[in-house]
């Protein structure tokens, strides 16, 4: 079989599918005859559109892989100045009358003509195929056989008539829930979900680690939550990390807070707030419960920290909106909020253990050995801290805002980490569940919180804040506050335990 096949797809829409289709094609066609990812080979200085057209011209048939976001990508690339290799390749094949086969992936719908660029709409009149995850092998076999037949017909070769066979008994189509499980999704019973598919009963099916696009909420005025995948990581800072607190580094004579570095395994997925708890979310709790708090907190004003009357979580000494993180809350206030939310939703809300916090902050393997989830350097355009200081590992000076930012602020270069968590570095310190220990000696390998009989002892806080230097924002940095402390740079975010 010598036919040449062009594989057309969008990476953001169908990369995993394309890999599987390619591997199936090269079992029947020579590997060099299956064209895939050619846009990565455009020679420097060549007109890219003409080069793509020449590559398409060399092929006998094009497969167009169509996933759930295929149509949206056309709309996102509607700007004439936006390079759209997929559209140009399809236009080239259609203009040259090369057979083009639309291949729908999973439950991807057939697009409406009005949703497509005019030059691509002829695809809708062409005979298509569909691949399903649970029946991929048999579906791919039908596709490859059909591709070979179409190439032969296009060349004018004699092709035996298709053999009509009695159809085999057809198994009932898989339930959506079975498909969701096969994709690694988790059923979340919550009345509000965003970006995730749902069961007929309304439950959301969220993919662990997909928090940039998928989240849920148990109350209309409760925190938005993302699902963090199970996994493992090395907790603590590497020996060569600038600013670490441990042997051979600053304060080594009195503290080894970030060592020994040790492996922690998070056995089950769990949910974490996309953002720190906001002023509006905390206000809903206070309104519902009548929770009492003092009319004074520690604030940084007039160049000094001081307990000030009239300063509270509602009036922390700087302007804020309902979307800013609540500050001036104690560890006990945070626990009371979690208890209220648990009772109101019948779900298990709580503070994160500090191991869970660091695991979530790092956002996966790419952030495991770096001070920040995005890498080794930091600037005030990425996080909210005192921009008068430069981190020893790299970065620049910048804004010192002297106040919090909205929890989902997306200006400058602010963005959520790979798991969808906003501002884990800076803005506000975040309470953790753990009692303070000076080192990780004896720390649980399962990532659970360390407790103690004396409830008045210091608790762990993480993340740094708008007031502090960048070294305090590192993923591994940890410090302690008394559970009664209330500062205007101290807030919290919650976790929710998920059923196994």
C-alpha cells in the first residue's frame, strides 16, 4: 500500500487522538507516507502558506480530525493576521480535489455550516467517519480500510465491490458515565459546575488537574473549587535554592524549616479553592452565623505594623471589593468558616495540610524543583509582593502595591498555575491546618496535617503576601503564626475531601 495520507488536526483539540490514528495508519502504510505535524518543519524564510500547499499536493488523501473544540478554534483564529495552518491545509486539499475525510472524535458534534469559515464548509458534504474511545480499535480498522479504498478509487484503480455482510450484533452505546470514567474524570455532586460534562442527573464530571477550565461550587456564594490529582512530590527546598531556610543557608544556625526534603504521596484526588476565600464569601458566612470578631486587627500603615481599632476584615486599611481575599482572619475564624460550609453543603470542607498546600502550589512535576510553579525567577508582574526587592534567583524590581489584588486578577503576567489555582505565590498568607514544627523530621509521608494536643500553639502559614520580599513567596517557604493572630495580609483557602 503506497498511498500518501495527510493528517490534519489541532493540537489543542485532538493531539492524543492524532497520535493513536498515526500509529494505526503506519501499521498499514509506510511511515514516510503518513504526513503529520508538517507545520513544525516549515523552512526558515519560506512562504508558509505555499509550503503547506505543496505538502498537501503531494498527498492522495487528507484525514481531518474533529474534536469538541475544533469549531471554537476557527472562531478564535478569525483574525486575518492569525496563522491558521489547519484551515489553509483543508482549503488546499479541497481546491485540488484531493479526497478529504472528516473524522469525528468521541462525542464531538457535527458542526453547523454557519459556524465554519465559508472555505471549509464543503467538508460537511463529504462522507465522514467517527472514532470512539471504547471501540477505537474496530473503528480505526474500518477507517484504514476505507482510506485504502478511497485512494484506489481516486487513482482510477479497479476496486472490488464492497462485500455486504450481515451486521454483527451491536452492543448498546456506552453510557456517558462510562466514557467519563474512561477519560479519568471524577463525579462531583455539586449544583454548580463550569466547563465539565454532566450526567443526566446534573452531577459534574471533572478531570483532575484541569482546573484552568473546569471547576465547581457547592453554594452560589461559596468558593469555586478545582480537582487536584493524586500523585507524589518532594516536599521542601533543594539545597541550592536561593533564599531557602536550612543548613548552609540563611538562619541555618537556628532553623532548618525546609528540611529534610522528603517524598510525600497524595493517594487520592482532593478539591482546592481556585482562589483564596473572598470578602463576599466570608460575608455570607458571617451573615448566616452571626460569627463575632474583634474590631481591631494588625495592619501595616504609616510604615509600621500595629494593632489598630476600627480595622477589621471589612476595613483592613486599604481599598477592597468583594472579589478581594478576606484578610484579618484568625486560624479559628478560618476553621469556623470551613465548619459552616461543611454543614451547609453536607460536604467535608477543611483547611489544607501544609503538604497538600505545597503539592497544589507546585502544580505538578514541572514545578517540583523550582522556587515558583513557573520557574526560578519572579517579578512583580507575576505576583503581588514588595517589588522593591529582587529575588536572588532572578527577577526585577517593580510595583509595591501595599494592598491585596482581586483573587482572580489576570492583568500583567498573572495567571493560574497548571492546576488552575490563582495566586498561590503572594497576595495573602494562607492558613494551613498543621501545628508548627521546626523541621520535617517525623513528617507524615501521606501528606496529612500534623496536629498536637495544645491548640494554642502556632500554626503554619504559606505563600507570602503583598507586604513581604519575593523569597518568602517560594513554594517551600513556611512560617508560623499564633492561631489568634489577625493581620491584614493573612487569609486562607479551603480544601474539600472527595469520596474515594
